[in-house]
C-alpha cells in the first residue's frame, strides 16, 4: 500500500523532466502508478469481499502513539478502484486532450498525479490524523489544479474560493477528530467504528464539526458554491474531481463514520436535510444553464446531495444503495465530463445554444454520452438504474424521516432526468435556426477512456450482482434491519419501479417545457451562493481595513506599551486572585554579590534606553544589556551560554550599526513629556511582574529537576558538555526545528532588502569607477593627507585598494589579516570540541561569521566578496540538508535522529570516534554561517552598492544594481 502511494508522489516529482523529454506522451508513463493501484486492488477483491482487510502500520513515535496506519476493507476497495482506475484513464485522456506546446504542462501533470496519490492515501488511511493530512493535501493540489490557468482572474478566484471553503471545513473537522480521538481513547478509525464512544455533548459537537468538513468537501449546501466555479480547471481535472476524487472524499467520510455515529441525535437531521436540499437546489439550477460543464457541475452538486443523504441514513440497505450509487456516479459522471472536453476540443465551444448537429458529425462520441446520460437518469439496463432502485427500496422501508427523504429523492430524480436530457439535446441535437457546428475528427485514443467507463456502466447494470458481495461487505457493518436487500437489475414490478417511472415522466415534462422552466427559474432565483461569498469576503476586507486603521497607528512604542499593559493586567489579575506565592520558597537576591552588581548595571543600561534620543546610543545601551546577561551566565558558571550570548550580541550590534547608516540619527517619533515620563514606571512594573511570575513558576516545581538525569546520561556516553549534547542529541528535534525557522526568517528578512535579484552580480572590483560607498558617505577633512600621500606601502587585504587612502586603517587591516584565519580555526575547534568543552555548531557558526564581518569592516564589500565568494544560500541550504539527512539516517535503526558512533584508529593520531551528532552540529554550523553571511551581504554590501549606484560610480555592466533588468 505505502509503496503505491509513494510511487504516485515520486513520479509526480519527475513529471517536469518526463514532459520535456516525451511531450504529452509522458501522461502514459504517469498513468502507471494509478493503473498499478487498480490492479493491486483487484487482486485483493476476494479478501475484502469476505469482510477481511489488509492493514499496514508504521510506528513513527511509539512512545506517543503516533503511527501511520493504512487499511484496505470493502469501502476502501471501492474508493481505491474509483480513485486509481478513473485517475489512470483521465491521465491517458490527457495525452490526447493537450498538445506538446501547452504551457506549464509538466507542472499540471505532476499536480494531477500527486492529487491522485493524495486521494489514494486518504481512502486507505486508518488513522484520523493521517486522514486529515491527506485530506488537506487534496485541498492543496485541487487549488493548484483549479488555478492552473493563473493568468485568468476567474481561475485565480475560483481556486482561492475552493481553498478557503474546504480549508475552513477541514479545520473544523480536525477539531472534531481531536475530540473523537480523546473520547474514544484512540485515533484508529477501524477501532472507533467498531467501538464508538458514548454519546455525550462533546461527541455530538465533534460529530457536527466532522460533518462540517465532510459537507464542505462534497459541496453540500451551504458550501456548494465552490464546486461549479471549479470548472475553471481543465476538463480532465473536472472529470476526476467530480467523479472519483476530492468531492467524493466527503461522501466517503460520511459513509466511513456512519456505522458508528448515525445514531447520534444530530447526525440524521444534518445529513438528511442538507443532502436533500442540495439535491433539489443543484438539479433546479442545472435546468437554466447553457454551459455544458456548468450543467454537469450543478448536476454533480445535486448527485452529491443524494449520495450524502444515502450514506448518512444509517441502515444496511441504504448503505448498500449508497455504495452502488457511488460506483454508478463515477461511471457516468466521468465519461460525461470527458465527452464535454471532446466536444469543446472538436467544436471550439461548450455553449449548448451554439452547438447543433454534433451528434451526426461525431456519432460515436454521441453514443458514449447517451450511455452515460442514460445511467445518470437511471434508465434500465444501466448501473444507475439498479443503484437508484436500491435507494428507493431502502428509503421506502425505512423510518418516517426516510420516507420524507424518499419524496425529496424522487423530486430530485425528476430533475436529474430533465438535466440529463438537456445535456444530450444541448450537446448533440440539431436545433432549428442554428447552423450545424463544424467539428474536426476525434481519434480513438481520445474517445477510449470515456467509452470504457460508459461501457462499464452498461455491463454492470445486468452484472450488478457481481458487486453485491463486495458492497454488501461494507453494508453489513450496519445493524441488520429486516430482510437484507441484494443488488440486482430487476426486482419485479413494485412501488420502487413506479417511483422511477414517475421521475422519468416528470423529468421529461420539465425538459419539454424547458423554455418556461428557464424563465421561471430565473424569475424566482435567489442570490447565488457565489455572490453571497463574494460579498462576505468584501465585507471582511472592509472590516479588516477599519480595524487595522483604528489599531495600527504606526507607533512602535504604542504597540509595545499596549502589549506590555495587556500582559501586565493579565498577570496581575492571576497573581492577585490565586496568590500563588503562599507557601513558596523565598527568593534569594543573589548567590554572590558580583551577581547583584552585574544585574544592577544591566538594569541601569536598560532604563537608560528609555531616555535617549539618538539611535546609536540606544543600540549601544541595548547591547550592554545583552553583554550584562552574558556576564551573569559567566558568574553563574554557564560558559556555553555566555559564549553564545557574547557572539549573538556582537553580531546583533554590528547589524544594527549597518542598518543605522540609512536611518536618521535621532528618533523621528514625537513623544510628549508625560509619555516619556510614563515609560520608566511601565517598564519597571512589567519587569517586576515578569520577575515575580518566574519566581512563582520556579517555586511551584514539584518534580525532580531533569538536569541531574541529563548529566548522568551524558556521562554514560563518555561526554562532558551537557548543553551541547542536549542540543544535538537529547533534544535534536528542537534544534532542527529552530534551525529551519532561523533559515526561513533570515531568508525572508533579507529578501525584503533585495529590490532586484538576490544575486549580487559579478561583485568584481572592475565594476567600480569611483569611490566606494564608505568613501562617499564619509566627511573629508582638509587636515588629513589626501591621495597617495598617506597610502600604505603594501596592501594587507585583497580589496584594500578599493578604499580611498585617507579612509583606510592600516592597523585594522593588519589585525583583520592576522586574525581572520585564526578565528576560522577557532570556529572549527569550537565545533569539534563541543562533546567535552564549551562550544557547538551554533556558536562556532557565529564565530566564523564574525571573521567574515571583520573582513567586511576592514575592506568593504569587495573584501567580503573575496573572503566569501560563494552565495550565502549555499551554506544555509547545505546546512539544512546535512542536518535533515543525518536526522533521516536514524531511520536505519527505526527512529528519526538516532545517533550512531563510529570508533576507529589512525596511525599517527591514535584512537578516534566520529558521531552523527557531530555531523548534525556541522549542519547547524553551516546554516548559522550562511545566515550571518546573508545578513551582512544584505545590510552591508547591498546597501553599499545602492549608495554607489545612486552616486553613479558603477559601470553600466555592473549587474542588476547598475542598470540591469529588475526581477
């Protein structure tokens, strides 16, 4: 099972290269994974039809019960056959539908195959969380497929609408899943269905939330507006989406959970009422539309309402009818959409008012459409008729609510007959006063996929008994209620057949009076759900603008004061009400007086920040607070933390100084006297509150501290540095997540600085034809020697000559030259000594970054380019790759981030050992180095280049900044 799912995604990733090499014939290769899944499902038919099941489970995090569970039973077998079988045929159809020069065809093909893989995994999932993950993946891929023609505004809007509606339902469903999992004590779907939790208020709320997700996914009213708009997608997507994929996911979920929760009081009212209303509203709307795809789209909405009603009824015979109808719907709706694509391809239009005589020009295409439409209208001897008869019988012998639902279903079936006739007439009939539509020839490969599906619908009508064993295995999960119904084409004359005849007759009358029906429908039409959705979005945007304008005043000090006041009020309220200090151990002022002295100086520097007006003074004082915290770590005996804090604070201050070059010297915000006077008391109150809160939290500890256990654990492995071992081994998950966040934040922030491309062009000294930015921005003094008068006799740096001689510091250049390589060696030492001495990948990366910063400060941006000729993204990406790769390497022993240690012997050095945790730390080292380099280039070299470009001292071929084409 898992191999088939992985094959879908793996081949989807290769869709682009395959499409470039094979053209549209690549769709044949891409159809192999769903075709293989179809064959595999057929090989398991006997097992699941005998009420058996195939299972697969991977315990990802056993201690927390996190697992990936897959299960193939009767219902999953049906859905796999539809999702994979129809998916394979749709991909083959794409080979004829598209041309080799269709734009972005590789991306489309990859998204479609990945969509099929996500749907396959969804129906096989036997875990609520796993199901939710693949549920949202289908949402994402449907968004990409619907919005494939992103150059059109309608496609973008339709894709966004589908994403918003289905994601909203999915989030509600996730909350419901969490409640159900907690109530049942397991997230395993098969276990929940076999032993559902007791009906409580929480379970009832969870059921409603889950139904919100299912109904929004299957476009049940009031969530039905997104599905017709999804017709903006290419026709193959519409066929797959409507027949076997995303919209069937909601019906599948209802069918999957109905055996467990159909007796919950809120279940049947929601399912029956909304399902019946959707069937009527969708069918009625389809009678007045002229686009063939929209006629089918609203017909799909109507049929989904019918399927939801049947699947949620909650008795055995209705479940059997629902399963048969799910199969029948796929076998007639997919060919109808595919035929619509053929007609559009051959005639150049889908407007039924302009189509005339197409049936005579394309008789085989018309024959396939008639077969599929007849099954949709439930005419014998097709599968649609056998499924509809089963539905009528199940509802006829059900409860009073079921018989009311039967009346709605009969009315909806009449509408289905009417829009089926409207589709066939509109697409293929010759219309008076309309000239015959010219069409081109249709190849057999183009027609084969819809023809195969339509013929299957014809064969499975008389042969519906072949499916009774499989579909009955699912239906038998419901309690037996009277005589069990068995699928057959003919059950004799009875009330069900009479109701079918009534639906056919009423539908024919509606079709014959189509002109009057259309006028009446338009006269009494309510505002469409699509327009309501648009107005809701517009109102939300206006409300957001008003709220933002009221709250966001542009004053950072106001924002910070508001945040602190809210925090202060909340904390004080909790402290006053709970009085958590009762019985708490009294805090000590300090362990030794030196701590108190450092703390007092640090607090003084922080308070002085509130009074200064110059930005540089504020930066220096803020840096002093950081250095004060580092000194506290030193006094407390935490050299690892102190070293890291010193490095972080140094890099931060340098970055601040680089930014301040392009900012005014003084703060521009006008602050009144009373606001300036209120800052210090507010800061003191916030600090005191946080201090008391930390004391109370520390005093409330009841468990033994974990520090002693970690020290023993580290010592058992022959190591000494507890902090470094925690970061790269004991809590490596945290480090990996923080590394990814650091990389994303740095790349995001620096990308805002780059107005053009992130690449810095050639970065060669020849592009400069004047002074550098540092020379331009400096104030010259007549008292200093000019020109070569004071130039040093030799160049200590690779790019020292680019600086004006009067602005060079020979001392700084010599120091930078002498210390650069020792600092790099120190960074490597800190990296590899972390097992026993203070160090680690993070601080080592910072130290290496400081070496590069020293070169930049001494020689400017060209010196930085000479010192680090590679792009920062290479270091960042390589670091993430190494850390992630080391983490995944642990899967060889069954768990992510499992540590391995290799022991060896070298002739000269003697015994040595190499641990994967060191490799993991090396990835962190490269990532931090890349982040620092990226920041320095963005805020240092990039700003230098902008200054030089503004001054006109760059050659025209100096890259994007010197007149190149912006991105």
